[in-house]
């Protein structure tokens, strides 16, 4: 089986260039995520698990682009005149340690990103039964991804990535990842939409959680479009899959960051919706009765209404933006 599409050396230059551009966007969004997680928050209130995930996604993206730049320097400069086949031969040799390293980082980034979506799905639904199928699919991604990287490590210099059984393991990994992302994101968006719809009868304003649903679907669509295009190129044995795989690493980080930033912006602008007063008779005098109803709050996707009432003015029970 032979590959088609753009030459491997050209594909590497294009993939590294596009990845650098996307990485720049991801750095800016990582800074926004750090702000979202720490703005007006005490140290003990910062959501540590989400912070760790954000940092890991950033570090893996950084490591991946460093490996790609190092690999480009090797293929285009160091071994340009000495490697059999020139730069195209170097980038087509999957036995290179840099090749195995970058794909191992891609595997880690994918598993981490998919795991976060499944975790969010569990938090929103508050039941483990909903995430059984996504979790099984995620486990399948682990198995197929590790198997693919194992075959890459055992490949000979004449092996290309599209041949069996390596190509079958990679295809299975990408398909499982696509299905996991579609299913988990769909369940997450559906649950938030149901909560928003059911609470519409007691909502004091027209504000809804649909912007959160939209950003979740936008993130899922961005990631899924990259994966589907990668799968099509891979099934067609097209070298364009190299470009898309490298682009997918920062895209995964961007998709994660955009959700957190959107939730943080929503929380920062959330305030009490309405206050009303009533009177009650006590010992012949009127005592004010005040109730404050606060807008829908979100804790990593979990929604609730905070309602507080007492005989004297009270404050709204709106959750801190630190707790994501």
C-alpha cells in the first residue's frame, strides 16, 4: 500500500506551521482559563482537578510542538543530504523516535480530553449509568491507541503507517474517539437543555443556559470535524492525515479552554434576578419579607436555583466562579 496526497516533507512543513498558529491561540486561551479559575478566588476555592487538567493539556501541547519543531529541524536540516530518500524519506520513516514520541503525546492528549468530557457528563447527570457506554468506548480507545503505538515501536524502516495491522488499530482508535466525543457531548448538552427547559417556568428573566449548550456543541463540532477529516484522509491513505493529527493536539486544548472561559464569563455576569417585598402582620406592625431568587448556577455543568428568604435583607446564593 502506498500513500498519496502532498509529499511528506511538504506535509511536515505545513503541519508544523499550522500547529504553531493553533498553539499560539491555545496559549492565549490557556491564559484566559487561568484567569477564569483564579479570578477573585481564594487559593482553597480553586478547582484543583480542572486546573490540573488545563495545565496537563497545555504541557502536552507544548511538548508535542517542541517534538515537531525538533523533527522538522532533523529532517530538513540535519539529515537532509544523508538520510536515504532525503527529507521525504525521513518523515516517512515511522521508526524514528521523534515519530513515536509525538504520537504517544497525541494519544495522551486525546485520552485526557475525552476523559474530561465523560467526567462532565457524569457531573451533570449525577449517575454512573449514563457514562457506562462512553467509559467503555474510552477504554477501547486506550487499548487501540496503545496497540497502535506498540506497532509503531516495532515497525521496520520500510513500514508505512497505512499498512495492516497498524492501519487497522489506528482506524479503530480514531473511530472510537469520534463516537466517544459525539456521545458524551450529546448527553451533556441534552441534560443541560432539559434542566434549562424545566426551570423556564420559574425563571425571573429570559436568560437561559443555551449559550453554554452552544459553546459545548461548538467545541464538540470543532474537535469532531478534525477527527472525521483525519479518518477520511487515513482511509484514503492520504498524507494529509499527518497535518490534521498535528493540528488536533492544540485543537483539543482549545476546545477544553473555550468551555471553561464561557462558563466563567457567564458566572461573572450572573446576578440576582429580582427582589420583591411583602408584608406580614406581627404585633400590629408590618414586617418586611424579602426573597431573593438567583439565576441558574453552574458547577461544571450542574445547574440549580439558589433561593433564600428571611425576615431581613439577604444575599443571593450564587456560587463562586472558582468552583467549576
